[in-house]
C-alpha cells in the first residue's frame, strides 16, 4: 500500500506522511481496525500505528467499511474506534485502542489490564469518552506535545546512534588513559598501583576483589596496565563500527572498571563513575547480534532505555539540588559564576572573556543554569516535543560548559545520553531527504522472553541500588547502606553533583627545582595555570589527571592549619619524591621539567600562590592572562634528604 501524494511532496511513505488515510480492501482475513476517516485526530493516530505495522492488520475508515458491517450503525462507528476480529468478535472504544497497541506490537498489558481489572476498565473508558467528545482539542494537544504524531516514536536508529557515540567516548577515555597510566600509577609512576595493592593484600590477608574489582589483582605491572587500555580502545573502536556491540560493551566496561579501581585518586572523578554506570546499562540495551545494524536485531529494551534516561535525569537534577542543599550563599544569590570561570580546575581562554562579563549577566546565567539543572530533568520522561526541549536545553548547556572549561569526556558523555531523548523520526531529520527512506528504522520484533526477563532483573537490581542512593543524597539520611556498600566497587549507581560549594579563590601549587639553591626553575604543567602569559587552552576530550588533581591539592594546602605543612595533601608528597628521583614516566606528564637531562635537581621547593584572571586593562598593558600573589612557601628541600626520609 503506497501513497502517491507523498511522492508529490518529495517525501516517501517511510517518512510517515499523515496527509492520507491507509485503506485495506475489505473483506479481510485479518483483524479489521475501523476509524472515522473524517476525523483528523483519528487519521493521524491511525497513520502512526499503520507506520509501525501494516501487514496482518486491515485498516479501514468507516466510510469504506460501513457497507461491510450493516449490523453496526454509522453513529456507533463515529462514536468509537472498532476492532473486528476474524471470528466476528468486536472491541470498541478504549478496548479497541488497547487491541491496536497489541496488534502493532507496542505493548499488550493495557488490554489485559482492561479486561481483568474493573477499575482500570472504568478509568480507560472515561478517558476515551472524554477524548472522543473533544477530538479537535485532543488533536491540537497531541500535535503540540508529539509534533508529527503520525511519525512513530521508535528507537532502533536512536540505539545505533547512542551506542556508536558511546563507543567514541570510551575510545577517548582509553586513549587518554594510555599516555598517563604509567606516569600516574605505573611501577615508576607517582603512586604505583603494585605497591598499593600489595599493602591492601597485607592488610586484608587476601585480595578483596569484591570491594575493589579489577583485573589488576592478577598482575599490577606496567604490561597489564597497557593491556587494559589497549584492549578497551580496540573494543571501543569495534563498537563504533558496530561489530559485536554487546560483547564489546562488556569488554569496555570491564577494562575501564579495572583502570578506575586501580587508578587510585586520579580516577576518582564523577565522569569516571558516570561512564561506568552508563556503560553497564548500555550492555543490556545493545542487540544480541554480531552487527549493530543486523536485519535480525531485536527491538531496543524500553526498560533499559528508561533506566538510562533516569540516570540522565538523576545526574542533572542532583547537580543543581546539591548546590542549593549546601546553603552556599554564592549559589543562593546567583553570584557563583562571578567566581566559577577563573576558579574552576582547567579553564579555557573563552572563560577569561566570560569572567569579565557584567554582574547582571553572571546572575542571569546562574539562574538559567538552575532552570536547566532543576527544571529540564522534569521533561525527560515527557512526550516527543517535551523531550526535544530537554534535549536542546541540556545539550546547549553542556556545550557552553565545554567552551569555558576542560572536563575531559564528561560533557560529551552527557550529550551522548541526551540522544536517547530523541526518537527515530527526529534523528532521521539529520540525514538528507533523498536517503532517509534507505535507513532502516522502525518497530521490529520484540526481544526474546529470556532477554526480557534478564532486562527486568537488571531493572529491579538497579532500582534497588538507585532509589536508596537518591534518597540518601536528597534527604541526607542513609538507606540500605550494607546493600549499597556491597556493590559500591562496581560503580553501578553513583551520587552526582559538581561544585556543591563554589570556590572563591584559586590557590595554585608551584614546584621549582635548583642545583645550587640560588637559581630556581619552575616545573611547567601541560594545562594547569603556571606561566602568567600562557593562554588557557583546550584539551577536550583528553583528561590531564595530574593537572586536575593538583587543583584539589591546592585547595587542601590553602586549608591546612599549619602552613606550609605538606601533610594532608593527596599527591604532593608522592609527586615531589617522583620529581626528586627524576622518574621519566612522571616527567612525561609535564610540559617542562628542569634538570631532567642531568639526573634531576639537587633541591626542590613548592609555593602556594593565589591566581586570578587579569582584567581587560591589565591584559592590554602586559599581555598576561593571569595575576598571582604569593601566599606561602615550603622552603628549600634537599632531594638527597627527601629520598632518604620521604614526606609521609
């Protein structure tokens, strides 16, 4: 059955044109769906379901069908939808709607509920009766909320796009880990994972795999670290091209979980947890097939898709909620962004311009941020147009963050999650009109019964962890602590919320080296602010974890009661020892290291300076992007003494 008018308008029937009514010659051996052909609301929704399945079902307007069923009055046909079965049985109204859902393969439980639960039957009948009497208003409302309602909200293409983009995020994460792991936690790195694991085994008497699940328990040497990120990168690449998606997602998740749990403090960031949580759920969204685009691939699981959308909503909402929950006055009076652009860990040069904006602009931006973080998550589970509003708002917000700060793959991953807000009809708009019809998207076979039972089990399990986690974070009261702690090491459900309190200063740690104790040269980090005239740069999607962690150590150093006491800092003691030993993997993480060609320095010292963006006037005068004010200094530390005693 085709539509000539679709060709006249340059479209195709595959694009769900709703200008014409599908008609099937009668009589038919199949169930017959009879609707009012003069009702625009009826035509549009019938076209929607015909687009889902047009074989094995007869579709007919009452104008063409009434002669075939003289025992049914025209008024009865006009008042309600009819479904006439091959055996002559008839369903009307709400029951007929539910039967259509069952016939096209959307869902069967509404019909069962209607036929077995009297309350559900009464409610469904009342709603149907109201809509039937107000079809014009219902049509305007459905168009407003669903857009082109004749285009079905299927997610086969959406799954393909989401999984391929997730593969790119995984690939970026593994490649970023590849050049840093040896310097961070390798055998000659800042905090060797082999030493840490040996200590843990000594304390526990056995490798606590469940508390810290990682393949590094088998071997924590450099070859294993290399194998993990290379294996993960290969699996991510295969996922991008669509080969064995379910298996590749499992390999990616295991590899990255092993890296995160072996990466010590350097991999204890929220985006690592978000990638693991997303990656775990994505395993069950992927088709159990060798190719992502295979003709035999089954329908994406609605349950798993909803869990991923719940993750997106939970991540966004809690990010805004914790800011207000903290009571930080800068968030409550909307002045936080006056500090954010220059106090965030790794700002970009665009942040310098944003920091100089007027106060009214900073306050308005902060207010809009709360609208996005607290308001848009409420739209995530709405109909098509409402979801699209959430998509545009959240993606635009993430792009602004990416423009002003370096957060690795964090914002990219959030954008990838947002693609699940779109359905196939919306995604097809990204392709040229001439090739849209060639892209296979629609409603295919349901997943097998065992797969649906597996997905239901995953849903129940994740909810058992997620609901207590949300309750604990939002209410401040613990819930099911033992149950959540048992699975905590797998990062399956996590709490989120960046910048709970806004930092209003920027303490920067600077490290200098000397061979005579008189002339000093600084260590220059790749992205961390250092030289005052160096323009802040972009490093997305890479994640320079040493630079990031030193931002935290600067905050800890500023808060130390006995300055310049180094005790209490996370990595500075280990970093100074590594620099004193001139460890090459560590030096490779830096842009410049003095005396590395002469065996390392004889003396080290570190400073804490207060940094801030220059004003437009200051930069026009001296070209500097930063100003700095000395806070305190550690004094001279002989490297020979440092290597003998250490700093811990």
